[in-house]
């Protein structure tokens, strides 16, 4: 069985060049080559072995994480990897660790909010990892409501210092990754108080631990918040708690790019516009959307390969059983997730462009598109992470009972991924931010102000409020104009309906609270339109060969028409389409599933994931599932002995009816 490709027949069915699709998925030939080289480098290094994670204790898991991070840093230096290559190396190691927060939050916070002088001082240390930092914002009592944070930073003009203090138990910093056991420094967010006045939340660089023996500095209480969901999973990360008892720091450790406090204690906003923080926010959320695509594609890769290997029912006269992937019920659950993985990939690419655009506009003091960019990234973070978390769990169920095994790779992937629905903004709260922006945009439609960016379609409100879909046959749903118009009309009509209902309330804020559920639905409709429109826009580019474009076309319309089917109530209640047109959309969807079926395994091969990265017996490239399941089973410590520990004390007395004399 070893060395045989059990999925060879599936791969031979492909109607496109998989190597071409790998480049499309990676974004460019250069990106593909870097990822491919680094993925193989990680897979071939025994230090990065991870198949035994579930069997490690928390302490063993954490120590192995420290070892991997140190080894990775050593390899980065030895191989002289550039920033892009180093980032890919950390990605393919695939173990949550303090370095994620150091490079992903601590360093960007200093870049975005520190003065040039502060950046020169702190980034020179952080880039060499002579200090290790985390991002201490969330508190025990406040997460999404940043303005409600309780930690204080009170300026003392006598000593030219800020006094950082935790006034209540709920003011304790709680959750920051890397804080529990590793970070030597943190960007701490606290209420700035000077001359008796509270100026709101600002960032401060605070040293937490000695650089000599790593012990916490005086008046600082810090530790790990405890075990989290799943075996292995996110337990490799030292999420921490942190309390300050009047800890003093120099005044110049306040991040002062956007505002500063003078030696005399005067609060002075800087000339640099506060909107600069939007740039960092767009960057962070863009990476989260990219992570959603990565996580969902991993789950889909596992479920697709296993669905092609697994056979169940359908045998006649002793013949071979039917591949699970051939059942329409399996296709109807799996192929929309495959399409979603590609859709999120392409909207993530577009967000990279948006980040560049926002950065250039900020440099030119052009803030016109910032509110729209902020709302758009908030909504897409929420939409993609929710769909991905749900999609990973659906992939687990698509793999039947074996999907519940740790070695399937899916339980750990779910446990690692699901916090993304909460960190960097709770997903429901983020959609309400989008909804507020949409209500403001609708209110301005009559004022002559032209909606921009992803809300540009609202500028055609007169048409979209009146139009009716012209779809007459199933194939008409492959017309991009027909699909876009249906999604635009639905999004606009839902937003306008919410705005009309809001106007019935004398108190707008009370009305907003009453209509929260409807507003979230309107925001989701808007965000789904963005993803659909960016997928369609991708098809208009010169990408891959003819076969590649055809497959992407199929996936694009599976994504759109499945959403139409899933949210059919929205489309019908807003009169965007008729029940007959909805039925035609379903007919077309079934046809698209049939066209994708022979290409399914090749489409997940295009993700180019190594077996090391997938870490799944069910998702192995060669499809050699069943012997490997037994191999994994024998590795379990319970199988170290034939008779279990505890047999003589507890099991034999039950079997022999000797409980009275047993030493329990």
C-alpha cells in the first residue's frame, strides 16, 4: 500500500492544469515558489514535528513551542531569510506561539503609533528579538468596548513619569497572547490621566520582566490564564493575565505619534491625523481574512480527499461501493465550502490592495475613503471568520465518525481557529459597526454625496429599488450582471428597510437597539455582495489557462448561488427575484456541482499543502487512509500495555463481583 497514490484516478480526471492553479492560489509565481520552498523546508525538519501534540501535557507542549520558536529564529538567521520568507516559515510551523503577537501586534503597534525616535529605539530591539512584546488591551471586564477599559496611566509631573495601575479586578489585562510566560514588554492600553482629566485610551510601552532572569518586575503580577479548548490546539500559546500596582514608567514610553504629554503635564494632540490608526486596523484585518482562507482550505482539502477515498452503500451484486463524494448531499455541503475557500482567498488579495491604497491616501492626507474602508474590513473579518469556523466543523461532519479523531486534523484545526470569531472584534459587534455605516450612507443618498468603494452600488438606488431580475432560464444565472444586480438589490433594499424602520423611532439609539438583529442581517448582505463582486472581478483578469478559468468560473457561481439559496428569504421578501427564478438558480447549482465533481481533488491539490502542514491522516496526499489510522491508534499511550493500568484495582473487582473487598 505504501507508495501507491490511491487518489491517482481522481487526479487524472482533472480538466485543468493544477500547476497553473497553484500559481493563481498563491497570487503569483514568486509567492508560489517561496511558499513551496519554505513549506518543504519546514516539513523536512524534525524539530518541527507536530503529530504527537495531542499527547503532550500543557507544560510539555509549551516547552516544545519555545524550542520550535528558537529553532525557527536560528534557521531564519542561518539561511538569511527575508521578511516574506520568515513569515512563511512561521506560518508553516503551524503552532500558535508568542512570536505571532510579537510580529503581528506588538511591532505594528509601535510602527503605527510610535514617533520616529520611539520606533528607532524600540524596533531595533524588537526586530532582533532582544525584547519580546505583546499587545495588552483586552481586560477581564472589557473586550469589544475598548473605551470602557479601566487600567489607568496617571502622569506625575514631579517625577516625569506615568503611573500604570490596575484599580479593580475587572481592570486586569486578560487574554493577551505571549503575556502569560514569555513577553518581556507590552504595549499596554490604559486611560491617560493628566492634571486630573481623563483623555481616554492610549498606548504605553511597559517592561514586564527582567532581561536578566525573566522574573516579573516589582509590583507586576503576571501569569497564564489556563487551559483552553482542545488537545494541543491554542494551548501552545501563553495567553496571560496582568495586574499593575502603581508601576512607574518614563513619560517617553507613551506612544506619542498621535498625541503626547509635555514635561509640564499638558496633553497635546500631534499634527499627525488620528485616522492613521485605520491603516494598522486594515492591515491586521486583512491578515485575518487571509488566515480564514488558509484555515478553510485546509479543512476542505481534508474533507474532499477523504470523501473521494471513502466508499459507502451503492454496491450491487458484490460490486464496489459508491464514493461518498458522488452523493449530491455530500456535494451540496462540501462544494460551497470549496468555493468559499477560493472566494475568501481572492477577497483577501483585494484587501491587500486596499491596505496599500489606504496607506497611500493617508500619506497624502486624503481621508475620504477611510470610513468605508474601516466598515468594509470590519465586515469582511466578521463574515469570513464566522463562515470558516462553521465550515471547519461542517468538514468534520462530512468526514463521518473518523472526522472526530484528533488525527483527522479537524478537531484541532477547529479549536485553533474558532477564537478568530472573537479576537480583534467580536463578529456581531463588527457587523453592527458596518450597519451604522450603512445607515449613515443611506441617510446621505438624497444629499448629493456619492457613495464610494464597496458602497458605490448605493449610488444607483433609484434603479436597484425598482428593478426585477431578468433571469428566464437556469443558464442566465451564469451572467455576472444578473448575479450582481440580485445581490446589490437585496443588500440595498435590506439597508433601506432598516433605515425606514429606524426613522419611526424618536430616539435613534433606542431604535438601533430594537433593530439590532435586522441590522446585522443587512450588514451581512452587504459583505456577501463584496465577496461575490470581488470573485467576479477576479474572473475578468488574465489568470491561468482556459481550464483554470473555467473551474474558477464554476466555483464563483457555486459561491454566489449557494448564498442565494441559503438566504432565499432575503431575496424573495425584498422582491429581488421570483420563486421560479430561485428554482432555476437551484437547477444551475446542481449542474455546477456535476461540473466540479471530476476536478474536486485537483482543486484542493492546488492549495499545495504538504502532509506535514495538513497534519491529517484523512487528508493525506496519497489517500492511504486506513493503514495510517491503525498506525496512529497504536501510538496512543493507552495501547502501551495490553491490560490497562487499574485493571487489578478497579476493573477485576467489578468483573469478579468483589467490590466489598476491593481497596477503592
